[in-house]
């Protein structure tokens, strides 16, 4: 079994899409081993996205991610990282495949509904950033 990290972003939470996204996750065979709704502070968003600190979109990204609540998740299944990336769809929803979360729910490339780990090393940083071992069942 492999674990990956996911976020249901502010744009989706604001539009009451949590249940629809969770349904797609469970229908795709993922087991939710950790989940919580929280409001990120600006500092938490900056710490989480530190790898992008030199990119021109960093400030806007951190403002967006801290503007309203998110749902953070730890997901588990065989090939969880690759399968979650596939289920999310392309970063730009205009390029996403039919049936993916971003194709169905994302507003645009910036407000694209979900985040997911892109590699085992990323998941190894992202999961414990939000969850202690005691919170994963």
C-alpha cells in the first residue's frame, strides 16, 4: 500500500464540493486514512509551499490557500500517488481529461479544486506537515 497527500482547496470548500470530491476519491478505490477541515494561516501556507518561494505566483498561491478553509487528506491504495494524480487531472482544467476532478469542478488554473503529492518524497513531507501518526487510522 502507498499513501499520498491531498487537499480540497478553498475554491471547492467555498462551493460546497467536499462531498462530491470525497465521493470520487472513494469510488476510485482510495481509503481515507486521515482527514480534517482546517483554516491555514498565511505562515502555514508559506511553509507548505516553500518549494515555490522563488516563483512569481508564490504570494498569490499562499493568499489563496489561506483565504478560507481547506480539507486535508491522507489517502491510501496501491499506486496511490500516480492514481491520485490521474484522478485530479491536469493542473489546468482546460487540459484535464473528462471525468477528472479538475475537469468537473475547477474554476481555472489557479483555483483548481485539489492538490496532490507528485512523488513519494513529496508525500513524505506533506503528510506529516498536517498529520501526526496518531491521526492516521
